[in-house]
C-alpha cells in the first residue's frame, strides 16, 4: 500500500544533466545563458522536492487510514500525480542536457512549465501540502538521504511536524 520512496531519489542521469557545467555564452537576445541554466537547475530541484513531499504526504495518509477503502480510491490518483511529476522532470533533465550542449535556446528553459499539479483537484492545496511535508521531512531529518527507507515511527514524526503547519483538521494555516 505504500510508495517506494527510493524511486524518488534523483537518478544518475538527473545528476549528470543537473551538475554539468554550462557553456559561458550569451544567446541572441543578450541574456546570459549560464544564469538561465542555473535558475533552471534550482527550479528542477524545487520540483523534485515537491514530488518527494507528495510521496511523504501519501505515506502519512496510508498510515493514518490504514485499511480504510478510501485510501485505495486515492492511491491511483497519488501515483498518477507522482508519475506525471517524474515525466515532467525527465523532460526537464533532457532539456537541461540539450541546453548544456548548446542545442536548445535558453528561452525554452525559461518558458518550461514544471507544474504537474495542474492535473489534480485543488492543485494549490496539493502543492502546499507537498511543500509542508517536504519541509517537515527536512526539519525532522535534516541530513537524511532520501533513499533510506522511513519506518512507520519516522513517518509519524514527519506527520506530527506537518500537522503543526496544516492543523489537526487539515486546514492549511
């Protein structure tokens, strides 16, 4: 009933595209391509964190409502959102690699839409919860690698931290 969080770790391909050195050149409009590439890398990481936060939120829901049929209803929805997010980041990694090779105009990086929450009901709420759960994870386990599986107790620790921001009634403060 749970999502394998190790699948949400940045892969080797992401890292090679993510950290490759940008060519220091200006595009035809005078914009500094290397700065645009650096900003794109930051955006990629932010959205990677949101996917992880959403997976943490789903894990917490699974634990809170273990055995409840409603969880099964939402399971497919969460997996689809996470899959869509992965696809968006895969495309972003390819675009970044192409930009580093000089085969993509920097304007394509600036215009790239990472928002994979658009396909879900209440996209702003989903995004906010993902942010809160990721921030709670970082606060509770500041130096923990993502590929290390969380125990039920650790997931509850993250949930308790998130509830401080969300509130016990589920209302985001």
